[in-house]
C-alpha cells in the first residue's frame, strides 16, 4: 500500500474531522501518501481528490462536520459509476481506502471491494450508533451531550409553565439517542423503535405523574418510534384524551449532528484512524474498526451492517424506576 484515500460519506457526525486527521497523520507517520476524497462516493467518481499531509489537518480536531464534505451518491449505486470511481482512483495512484460513515457507506464499500478487489477499511461515523461490532460510533457521544443540554433547557421552560413537552430526537431505525439522552435528561417517558409500549401506557404514565404531584413532563420520542404517530399527532392525542396537560412539541432536528466533538469522540476517532491505516498496511480489508470493552477491535463489514440491535433495554427499566 502506497497511497491511501480517505473520505466521509452519508450523514455527517461530530468526530469525523478528528478521524480524518488521525488517518492523514498516521499515513504521514508511516511515510505513505494520503489523498482526501471530497463529497464521498460522488467525489470519487469525479476524481475530486486532494493530497493531504500532516499540516493539512491542523486545527480540525475540534470541528464538527467534515472538511471533506459528505454526500449520498446515486451514481455509485450503478456499475458504471463504480467503474468510473475505480478508474479515477487508479489514475491517482490510490491503492486503498478508509471510509468513514454508516451502513449505507459500508454497503457501497463492500460491493466496490467485491467488484475490484480494492482494499477497504471502515470507521463507523454516525450519531445513530446503529452499527454492530462497536459499542460506540463516532459522534454518538457528542449527540447525546447535545440532546441532554437542549432538553435541560426545555425543562426550564416546561417547569415554568407547567407544560408537557414531546421532544423528537434523531434515530430513524434505532432508539439509542432517545433512550440514553432520555435517561440522562430525566424524561418521563421514552418512545423508541425497538419497543412499542402503546399509547395507553403513555396516557397511564402521564396520569400517574400528574397525580404524584409533578407539574411538568418531558417525553423523548425517537423519530422512528413505533406508536404510529409523529410528535404533533402525539400532542393532539394527549390533548384529546388527557386535557389536563398543556402540551408543546420540540423537534431537535439536524442540530444534533453538529457541534464540536466531545473529548470521548475525539479520542475514539484518533484511535480508530490509527488502527484503520495499520490494518490496511497489514494487508487487511473489508473490516470495520470498532471499540468494545475499551479495546479497539476489527469486525467484518458484512457483519457490522447486518448485526442485530445492541440497544440496552435494561435502560427502559431504569427509566421507569427513575420516574416514580
Ligand atoms: O445521521 C443519521 C440520521 O441522523 C438519522 O437519524 C436521520 O433520520 C437522518 O440522519 C437524516 O439525515 P438527512 O437529513 O441527511 O437525510
């Protein structure tokens, strides 16, 4: 391996820049070349590359987003698109890739490897934490801290006005953010895709909480929850069935993906970047770097994208006890 290409793909997450920095500097340390690939697979197809040395990643460890930009590429889903990407990489002398992204990005990487036998190592970067083979994905910890900080603020106004707030957080298919930030922020109820507690239970719980003397409540809802109602419909439902509450809705949205990465994410990104480059130099491919029991591990990408949920439902019980 003489020249590694690094790129970010799919939804951005805090810590991606720290991971780019780590990959670039590890290459410099190992005395091999490194190329930044802009806009994910889209830029790969267009040959949008830039040589990167240790100094080109100065002052980015603390920055949210990704300096290499990110995109979701439709063209890369076609055989012609992937052929074009391969041609551009070969032209530029890039002979291995580090992909920083989520399951969509990893799926693309696997197909590319099968077609062209191109060495690839993945680094899991997504706030959703929905990748198997790692306890934490890059950006998840930062997103949790962001969400908890915002819910604390919502709690201030909720309690001043004796209101009930539905707070929608990200998590299309998984409830990691909702569950953990919900417990961390002391939510009354937490609605996640992995467990549908039903609307009846929600009403019961809200009734109980009012009866126990609580004046305000926060319900954290993952965007992919399984009640069949979005936060605005939930508001209506509660207003109709439980008119004792003055209800408001807050959809946190993409602010959860921004901001300076937490120390945890910066350290994790630094460790993962080093391992990713080392693995390529050891001749490994189709593996994803992860962290399990605070050890850096390698998992086949095929397993990482197909793994079962790793959500800790014990936290639901903890949450229930905490809302007594
Ligand atoms: O980063 C993952 C995620 O945050 C999902 O939870 C969410 O549904 C999605 O991204 C939205 O991303 P976009 O607006 O970029 O399509």
